[in-house]
C-alpha cells in the first residue's frame, strides 16, 4: 500500500502548505497536521496488519517525505502511545458506535481514528482539536473513506466513554493492558509490585549500546560517538555497555560511523546480563539455541575473544540471514549457523561446555520496547510456551558435557515460563543443580533463590528470568 496522501487524486504531503497548531500536550508549535495524521494512520495500519511496533514505524518513515523531522517525531510519539492502549481504544470506539464495521474500514483511517480517541480520552483534547484532526483525516484519506467514522468523530469529546468500575478492569483501562495480563500479574506478584511492572511497561525505552571489543575499545567507541554528537554514559557493569542519553538533532545511532564499522550495536542491558550469567571463556564449545538474529552469539564470541567454537541454532532461515549479516559486521569468526528446530534432536555428536537456551516466550518483560506484543497475546499461550520451553530445555541437556552448564533465560515475568519450567526440568534431571549466575538482580520467586530476575522498574532493562543449571 502506498504512503497515504501520495496519490494524484490527493494533495501531495510534501507540498502541503497548510500549517495548523498541533496539540500543546504533544509539544506545541505550528506543524503540518496532514502529515502527522498520515504517518500516524499508516504506522498503526502496519501494526494492525501484524508488524511489530518498531517495524511499522521504520517502514512508514522509509516511505515518508524527506525532512519534516518535527512532524515525524510527533507522529511516532502519538502512534506509540496509541499502540500502548490499543485494546482499550478499540473498545471505546465500539462504545461510541456499536454498529461500526471495523473490518471494512481502511486501516490507515482506523489507525488515525484510534490515535484521536487516545488524545481525547487520555490527554483531554478539546472539540477544537477533534475538529482539526477530523478535517485533516478528510483531506488526507478522502471524504468517502472517512465517512463511515463520521459518527464517532462527532461523538468524541461530547459523549462520555464508560470505563470499568472493578479494580482489575480500571487498571487495565488506565494503563492499557489486556485484563487477563493484569489479573495474572496481580495474582503472582501482588497488586503493589504488579502495578510497578505494568507502569514500567509504558516507560520510554532506554537505549543501550554494546561496544564490540573484537573491533575496538570502549574508549575509542565512546570518543567516536561523542564526536558525532551522541551523548553517552559508560556503565560500571558490564563495562562494555554504554547508555545513550540523546543524539544531535535526533540522529539514529544506526547512521553513525561507529555503528557502520561494527564498533557498537544496540542491545538491551538485560540481554547482555544473560551472557554475563553464562561466563563464556576462550576455547570453550558453546551451543546457542534460538540464536537469531545474533545478539547473544556475537557477545559470546566477544567474551571468548574469537577463540573456541559456537554453534548457533535457529529454525527460521530468514532470521538466520540476519544472523549471518550481524556475525560478519561484528567480525565474529568462530560461529557456525545451523538451521534446525531445537525442540527436536539436532545433527550434533559433540558435547558442549555451555548451552544457552533463550526460547520463545510471551515477552512481557519487553512490552516497553514493542507495545503491540501485549495485544497479540492470549492466555492459552502460557501453556503452549511452557511445553515448548520445557521440551527445549530437556533437549539442551543432551548436549551438555560433564561439568558443563545450561543457561535458561526468558524475557518475561509469569512463573509458568520461568520457575515452573526449571522446577519441572530438575524433577526429571537429577544430574543437574541450580547455581547462582553471579550477576546483579533480584532473587527468583517460589523460593528459587539461586535464579535471578530482572525487573524493568528496578534494573532499567527488559524484564528477565535467568537460571544456570550445572551438570
């Protein structure tokens, strides 16, 4: 689908001359409201079609007119906030017009409508702002496509939307979560702690940069980034991780010389701590399961100083193409790819010193990085993932040599994907024992003190559960 507004029948966005005052809550000033509406609508349309939030933003900005940095920044901010409360906003729209056939609406129109609904419900946009946004929608998408939502546009800011009255429902509404996720976290962590987890899931994500010491030093990378206008802060632990504070004129780090040369890569602090828990050393034999796109593989090689052997396994050929690109860009020489399903027996005969198991999960610890994930989850997936994770962990045990270890890590919170998986594994594998990974973090739950949990609101990274199992 083309970028909204690019058709000859519509006014081209890059030649738009109308400037309207955009909402003060979004930064104020005169901006091209038509362009903002178009970008927001297209981003949400891509997300509703199944793309990740980050992928949707990248794709739409790639197609957007050059320049207009302020409009793009405002549009992305509004699109992300809308994604965080998507399910709530969809219910609100249905309240305002129960007969609206959402499935028949053009996705960009529906996305722009949801964004306006967010502005009215959560940022108290007034009727004047609603009218301006509505007229921008008509100009960008055309009157015929906007006509089915005219009734909703007329109701916004006039008719009060009813929110739930019970505690779980009110929290789900206010913070933007499926009700079952709120119920689950309340039950397992208690209301007070669960609220901290839920609130942190709406935080602005922190950007961490991992320095690739196979190609440079921390000091050299930091100086290169500073010379290009990136404000960074070095962390005490791990010492190769930098915190990106801001960049000159919003320049993406992917465009920096340091990134292009393979000196730095964007990687979450929690992901780095998983590899720290594994304590890989030079000349070891390592099996990395679910390895694509290669973040942990390349950090393993960094710790091993490009000495030893790493076999990286992933079932997705497409993702392994990304793995190969990252391994080449970062100068890793000891990693070999294997496209295979880690739940099934692998075509391997050797034993390994370390097996890293980072299986698919509900990713509740990464909601702040991709808010669309929470709206695609269903309660039944917890049991599905539990069976998958346990099967993968049992399969990993077949390849661990005497004295070797398995590192099991998931970026999520529910017990069923964390402590319960390890408990079930240990019940059937008495030859393994838990040992503390010797990294900072909180103790595991269900009296599993040897495991480590990372919480976004406490450790400023993706939420993780990490367990080391020694044979």
